[in-house]
C-alpha cells in the first residue's frame, strides 16, 4: 500500500507534520515527544548541518551560522522591503544572489537560496517521518500563507522538489485550519480563520457547505508575526541595557541571539504569569542584564501590533460584504494566538468567543493531512479558493490592465483582446504584473511574454489575445496569442529569479506595449473605480477618440435617474489640465460639487496627482 501523504505546515518558526491513520490525524513527534520542529538550520563543526531543536541549541553558540525564518525570504527579490528589514533583524548574513536578483543566505563558507534552506527542512521532516511512522513518504500536501504570491508558491514547490517530495497540493493555511474542523458541528457555516504565527499573519473567511470550502475573502501581512513581538521586547531590553552600560547590544551578535531567545521565552511565560524575571549573566563582557517584564508592559507594547491585524480583519469583512454577526465560528491558529490579550481583542472584535478544541499549533498540519488523504482517495474536499493579489499586464501609457482582480475565485481563466498602438508595430511585449497600482511600473514584475513577427499593419488593427490562468495551487500560467498568425507563447511564472523576471517593473518599453482593443467600460457607473476610468482615458488617448464618462451613485442602479456627473472627453480637451484639476475637468464637475456628494455611496475623492500627470503630459 502507498505510504500516507504527509500534511506539512511549513511555518516560519516551526514545522508540524501529520498523517492520517485509521481516519484520525497523527502528529509526527521527535524523541522528546515534541511535535513542533523549529524551522532552523545551523552549520556546525566540520560543515555538519543541524536542523530543528539541535540547530536552535547550537545556534546560540554560532549565531552567524544559523538560519531561521527563511520562509520570510523565500520567493523574494533582494531589493524587497521585507528582505531589507530581515537583514537588520537577523544575525545571519543575507546577500543578493548575483544570478538574478534573489536572495542568498550565508552558512559558513557556503551560500544557499531560501528555498534550499526550506528544502533541507522538508528533507529532515521527511526522513524523520519515514523513521517514526515506518513509511516511505513520497507525497505531501504543504501549506502556505494565503497571502503568498506566485513566486513564493513556486519557490515552496521547488523546495519540496529538493527534498524529493511530490506536492499533491499547496494548500492555503487558513483553508487547512478550516479542514481540521471537518467532522464537527453543522455543515453550512462561515468561519473566520485568524492565523497569527511566528512570521506572518493572515485572515480568511471561509464558507463550508458539505465538502465544499469556499474562501470568500482573504488578506494578510507577510511581515507581521510573533517575531515582531520578540523584536519589540529585545528593543525595550537593549535600551535598558544601553542606558545602564552604554553598550549597544545590536553590535554583539552572540549577545543579541541570547537576548532574542530570552525575549521569546519571556513572552511565552507571560501568557501564564503576570510578571517574569530575566537574568542574562555576562551578556557583554562582565556586564549582565537583570530586569523583569510584566504582562501589563508587554500588553502595552503589543497592542499596536494586534490592532494592525484587526484592521486587516475589518478590511476582509468589508471585502466579503459581511459583518461579524454572520460568522458561525472564529478559529484561532498560530502560536501567538495563545497570548491572552490577543485572544481577548480578537474575541471582542468578532463579538464571539473563539471556537474551542482547536490546537493553534497543529490544526493546519492536521487539515493538510486530511486533504492529502482525501486527495489520495480521489475525493478531496472541493476547495474554492481565491487569489489574494491582482494580476495583469502593462498597457500603453504605463498603465496596469488587470486581468484577474484580487479576491477572484480560483482556479480561474481570464482573457482579453489587445492590439498594437503604433503603425507597423511588429512586436508586442506584455509584462506580467502583480499589484493594484494603476501605474504599471509601480507593480511587481513577474515575467513577460513577447510576440514578435506580428504582421505589419495599421495601429489598432492587430488582434493579440492574452489569457491568464491560475491553477488550483494558485500558480499562474500566461498565454499570448497573435490571432493573425496563430503564433503563441506561454509561460508559467517560475519564481521571481528567472532571467526574465529579475527586477521590479521599473521602466517599461513603451514602443512595444499593447493597448486594450476595446475599453473595458466606455460608460462608467458607480461606485466609482479609478482603474476603470483610467482604462477609458488610456483607450481614448491611444485612439485619439472622444468618449463619454458618467459617474452615478449606486441609487442610479435602482432608480435609473441620479447621474452625478457626466462629461465628454477627448485627448485634446484635456489641454493643459493636469493632475487633480484634470480629473475634475474630465468628469465635468467642480471640486465642491464632488465634495457635496462625498457622503453618498460613490467612493471618496482620492489623490491621484501622479498617475494622471504621467498620462496627460503625453
Ligand atoms: P507558529 O508560526 O504558528 O509556530 O507560531 C510561533 C509563534 O508563536 C512564535 O512567535 C512564538 O513565540 C509564539 N508563541 C508560541 N507559544 C506562545 C505562547 N504560549 N504565548 C505567546 N506566544 C507564543
């Protein structure tokens, strides 16, 4: 019989593995009966690599040779803010990968990509599972944060490949947590999964009906986690230390490592106690740190971080057009949700107690194992997921043309027809972008498709189809088809570090870009969407045509009467009007008039100086 599928929660701080045995999840444990495996790799004496708890113990002595939280780096560019923040936060050396702008971490004399580090962790998990469960694991369901982008998902899949594990599915962590509820309670409900782990936070609203799991909305922050609480405690303690000794602890990696370790222990201790004493003898030279931290003080420091997560929850409820009273469960996962203040604030926010009986550490791995076992039997739960990030291409005028909007259900396929915008244009270069910024160059570049040898023709006459498809693992496939010649190109977005996708969008080649062959909405009715307006402007600009724009309130849809503003626009009529002024001019209304209607269902006026300037100057 085939070995059971491993359900792997590949966490930033810890890794948890489960399998299904006799219909029940069984957790992988180490010799000491622990099921949390620190996601840490240390290079010891003689280039021996140590993993997990041993790596943590050794790491105290060789902080520069210990890598943790590699999940924060996976699938990112070196120039990414998150990577730059991590460089200041972690004692190990993080550098740019000369082959393509990604990240390398240094372990002794060797350099590894974050996915190689994750691969080592997965390999260690696989080997331990083989030994403990007496199986030959080959397949896994691996969980990733819902907010992971395509590059991060692809990199995680490649990490599994390095450990010789076939990924049956990359499962979003919150969906996995919801799957762990599977056999309990009523079958039609909407659950909020609030996941505050070591490195990332995410929130998802999931509707469960029989075996159908439909993600209604998801959001998160890939740089908000328990590590930030530890970092905050370290800052507080190192300030105290500096005040009494004049020594900056950050300059002493070994001491900093001890401080961090102790900060985390103190934080956990304060989950159960009101106060906790800290003593770190000879922290630097003869100077020791002796102090105490109270739960009250920790809570005062932690509150803004928890509030940040709740703001994201509010945004998510809004995206799903729901209010908390419509939820039937609130599931708390991630180690940090053990903190009493966090629990209390989340329960107050949602107006209900968190669901009991969920272990915040193991629910995700158990859900992954369940899904693995069901997939093996050919009856996996139907997971209706959504994509958390908008995807599109650049079009003329340095605009983003979104093909798949965030919170669209996946798997999904969307296509649109584009055209050349210059006479005799024989190349169409479509840069694949990720993000919501209407200015194309401000988004993240994932790759590009180039169709060359287009038939020479007048502008706006060629037909170029672009199709985006997101598969069930959340991975993007893009196809460009020149309908005149049948010539087509296809790519799968393979991480951010291929030759093609090494830098952020930056400057985009204007002469080879395309224009939408038809504006998506020649008439815009409210609620107002800036990107739609820009689409139309762009089209008019490219076509030198005129068009009519109507902005209406939501009520208009019901009464068919209330048109707030309407205006004819032409390329020429923009004249010297720039920025916000041009915006109001185009809409044929005055600022005061707009302000008068601000309280209505139309969106608030937004500062859009920048994008319009660049469009109108041309
Ligand atoms: P995870 O990524 O889900 O393994 O979560 C790990 C995070 O949870 C780390 O930042 C831990 O410090 C934190 N954590 C674990 N146990 C506790 C606890 N009892 N109280 C507060 N935080 C905890």
